[in-house]
C-alpha cells in the first residue's frame, strides 16, 4: 500500500512539473505569450465558456458553462465553475487562484482540491474592454475562450482562433460550447 501511495505522489509531482514548465511540451516551440497587463478587479465577475480544449476533468460539462471570479480578503481569487450536464442537472466546483506574475497579473495558478497540484491559468488574449479572454497553459494542453456574454460573433471567434494558432496551440482540438452569432 505504501508503494502505491509513493507512486501516486510521484505521479502528481511529475504532472505538476509538466503543467508549469514548457519542458514537458515541445521544447522547439516559443514560450506562450500572455497579455501585457491584467487589471484583476476588472477581470472579476462572470465569464461564459465559448470554446475549449476537452479535458478529462471537465467531463461532460459542456452546456451553459460559466466561471465566476471574486476577490477574497487575503488577495486570492475565488473561482466557481458551473455547467449544465446533458441530463439537465447543474454541476459546480469551487477553488481559488493566485497571481504568480505580479508584474502583469496575467499568470495565475488555480487549485480546486487541497491535495491536487495547482494548474496554470495564463491569460493570453484579453480585449481592452474585458469582454473576451483566452486562457491557456504554457504546455499548450489547456485552452478556454471566454466571453462576458453567452455568445460571440463568428468573425470574433475566427479572429481569436487565428491568434491562438499563431501561438501554436493545436486549434483542431477546440470544441465550441456555445452557438456563434452570424
């Protein structure tokens, strides 16, 4: 039993290292660029998931998916992710985020379970009015397109996908969560 626990802990440490270092991705790719500056207070509030890279942890959470961010007294950010499952039931999970790059506020670590490693949350696109954002990870394994509204225009979506492709994310992996406006 102790060997299984040690192996599990080792696997978690490797996963955490890979989620925070480009060395676990393609070393020939340039580093993922984040936005130059994020005003955390303007970023807080509700964001709707427009599209994403499917993940094991997100499961069947693909309908009416939102993330709500708030400021905690200790300076961390509260995170509440919600969605409607195909059976119509709402599902939610709560966690916290902390800024790890104070010079830009564009690189954060998010944690949902006390025993799990924190994941990278890099803001790689953000419009000046804080209405649309793209969040990714330095290893390019995670990606979310977010909007303050449940739908965005097709042209805006296509522009964001082109910008994501320019950062060498695998755009073939993107799945739409919401219908696009014409």
